[in-house]
C-alpha cells in the first residue's frame, strides 16, 4: 500500500489504478491490477476520472403516467375513431425544436400538428386545436 500511495502522490493525485499498476510493474513490483484497484478503493484514492456520483434530483412535479386506452390495439374501424400523437426532435442552428403530430389511425393521415421550442404537455394539446374537436380517444 505504501508503494501505491507513493505512486499516487508522484502523479499529483491524477493516476487511477491502471496507471498506478503500470508504475508498480515498471518499478519491479509484481501485483495484480484488481488488487491495486481494490486497495485504492479501500483507501479512497481515486484518479481524476473517478468522481463520486451523487443521486440526481430533478426539480418540478413528478411525472404522471396516463392510462393506456388502446392497450396496443391500433386497429380503427372508421375515420376519426382513434387518434394518436407522438413528439419528435428536430435539431436546428438555433437549438432543438419539438414537433407533435396527431394521426388518425384509420386513414394514417395527419390530423393536426404543433411545434415548439419546449417539450411540454401543451405541445401535444395544441395540435388538436388545428382540427375540429371530435369525441375521440387522444393519447399523449
């Protein structure tokens, strides 16, 4: 462990277990790479690339799951019976744009669409303002 600490100090606390292992082999000490990694971990010696990861917390309201009305049955028997929507990403020079398209499952035609620079629930809802509101199942 003393030799590992010496090699770690000589590298200005930047070397990880792989480079420390190489230094030990060059100095004539035969040791397994896994042993070096284990000892460094036990003594909390980390290379520059190793950073202790903290759990990520995302601010805002928690995500809500919406009920699956279709249950993977995408067969429509008449027009305007079932509509579905999806959001796609478009990269531009100014940044990302988000496109929400509403499709009629019977004819596979675009019923409405909406585009925004932010991906929100309102993006999917704005697409149906393009067409007449009909009593349908809208999934988003």
